[in-house]
């Protein structure tokens, strides 16, 4: 379904910067693991460095499109204009899956899945950019593109679309319960996990006109995805 | 309650790098807005730059402690060791508050609250570090420190604790419904918001011993906070 040019096993490239150092047991060298983290997220944090060497970390909507990651925004966006120059970037998507409550503070932790993608964005133009905008819209609100009018030329001209190839990435996952010290197991102290999840439970119409219409399929799909 | 040395109004410093350029209407120049975003988050994304100029964005647990932000981890952590050198950092905490479904794809958006804190971390030592570890534990699991044994000297020796002063930050918020084009309002297309939230609904005991014990106050408070 998803093709990969990352090797026979769809393995993620084990470069210097994408190698997981802390808890290598939590690293997942599988392209499907990367896709799963990216496909179930709504927001990425993009890191870049300005001229003075200062790092910035900015939250942005995104979508995966096969072997690349897409972002878009206003042509006036400082972030996008900087990324469009081919500046080095790191895109991180993290899911908070739970709080791990150990019998000691030291062994308490969090469950999470995170993906870091390294590389440089390049700008998409014309038809390719227009298609990419649709992919991002449908990632955020599944199937929405077929429910609304097409983007106008003016809207597309005001939108910058950037793509980053998924050639260098790392995925790190912590799952399961606490790992307590053997000597703590006898203590009469509760230990376990509080699972967490980004959820949605309802759709709120924006105005009285919308309130008269049924909730569209795209929105129902989004809520089901986040239920 | 929270003291601030950021000026009469607790205003955030309007420096070059902390000035919100896109949608300045979404900027909040209020220290309480910063504290609110930081206090209700579980995970921050820390950006830093390595020797080669490559940015990294790493998810970490954190806590606010008055006028500073705390992080901790293994003394062997590459991230923490790099930050401890005083390297430039950007710490971003983002809450995804909803998907904004407009009558056009172009005006669809996300509701969010994000805080960016700029500066350099410094390492805490001794009693100050030990206290900071407790603050982070209690941020993650409210009141947990009083339910478990104290951290041992060995555990504290294996833990690096860093602090970043909250002197330079920006907060950006998008809330409310879609802003549709006037010409789209007549279309028979639903528009509104799907509110999203990081939620927890239950505590899962980690083993049969824990299953025999009542859910502790700290965990019940955490679940209530995320309900």
C-alpha cells in the first residue's frame, strides 16, 4: 500500500542524527511504525534555526503523502519562507499515550510514540501544490475535500506548500506499565498506567445555518477517529 | 500567587524572536496566559541545534516552577548534556483544542494554545535539584511525591535537572469557530468546530499487587484533570 525506498524491510535509515541513543530498546526501525505515528497525528512540531543560530519550534498542521511529509500555510509565513530556502529542519510528531505511575517517583514515566523526521523541505508549485493542499485538508478532516468547493486560484496563490522526503527518520515508543525496582514491589503503593488520548466527542455548529444541516460524513469520520 | 518580574502587567518581553508575526491577533502578551498553557500540559517539545547546525526537536516531560521551566532526565542523555552547556533552546508546549471545519478548505484550521519559551537552561545541583525533581513528579502526577518513598541518593545522582527562566516567551491562541468568506455562507455546507482534548478515563493497575490497592489520590486527581 505504502511504497518505500528505504530498503528491503522498509527500514529507517540509521544515520548519525536519526540514531536513538537513550533507551535504544524504544527505537523502532520500521517504516510502517513511522507511517503509523504520522498518520494518526494532527499537529507536528517543526524545528529550524534562524540566522543567529537560535532554534525555533513551531506547531503546524501536516499530512503524510506516501514517502513525503507536507505542510502548508500563508506565503507570508516566516516559518514557511525560511523552510522553503532548504534550511535544515526536524519535524517531530508525538502522541501522549499515558502517564506511567511507578511505586517510586524515579521510575514514573510517560508512554508515548514519537517520530522525528530530518531533512530539508522543498516548495511544491502548480498542480502538485494544489493536490498537496487537498491531501492536508483530507488528513485533518477525512474526506472533506469532496464536500466543499475547490480552492480558488487566489487562495492557492496565497498558500505555500512544502514537502519533506521521509528518507531519514527515527521512531521511539514507550508502552506498557511501570518498571519498578525489585525492592519497591513489596511496598503497599499502587502502580500502573493512566492511558491518555486526544479525543473528540461532538461537533459544534458554527452558526445557525450550520445548525440546520446534518453533521457531514467527514466530521463524523474525524470524531470516530478520535473517539 | 505567581510572581512575575516581567513588568507591571506581567507582560511577556516583546523581543525580536518572541514577537508573533503571523496572526498577531492570536498573540497573548500576558504572563498568566503563559502559565496557563504550561501548567496544563504534560509534554514539551525542546528544540536545540547540534554542532553541525542541525535542529532537533525532542519531546520531554517538564514542569513550571514559578518563574522557570524545569526538565530532567538521565545524566547520560545527549539532549540534557547539550542543553546543560547553555546552548540556545526553544521550548514549545502546544494544546490541540479543536479542528475548525469551515465551508471552504482554505478557511479550515485548528484551534490551539501554544507557548514558546526561548533561552538557555542551567543545571541545578544538590537540594535544589532534588526539590525540582519533586516539582516535576507532582506536575505529572499531582501530589504523587507524598505517596511514594523519597528518591535515593543514587537515583538523584543519575538524574540531571535543568532550569530555564521564563523571561522571554510568546503565547499564541486560536479559538472559536470558522471565519468563512461572505460568499460561502449561503452554501448548504456544514461548518463548525470539533473540540479536541487530551483525556484520561481510567487507571490500569500494573500488576496483581496494585490491583488489590485502591487508586491513590494522585492518580484520581490526574484523571479528574484530564476528564
